C-alpha cells in the first residue's frame, strides 16, 4: 500500500474525490468521497513513474500535487 498525504485541510469536506493522472494526463484512478488528508492507494494498480493528483469537491479544486512510484 502507498500512503498519500494530501496537503491542506480536508477535515471539513463531505463529498471530495481524488483523481490520479499519469504524466500524459490520462486518468488512471478515481477515489470518490474522501474526507481526510491521508489516503491509502493500492500501489500494485500503478506502474512505476510520476503521477499527479487532484482533490475536488463540487467541481472546485481543493488540492493538487504529484508523487512518484519507484
């Protein structure tokens, strides 16, 4: 498992979703309804490489960032 710690305060979110993209901008994973800033991701579902993520609630961008799978 990969523990992704997302910057910002997510404690008050109720219907946020996490979307992960590869370096080409292709959506590779979508996790619905997150409300805390620590998300466990099954690392075996992602190949080695760089990824970008966005956290959105009601179409509003709450947080974004990147991480690397080695």
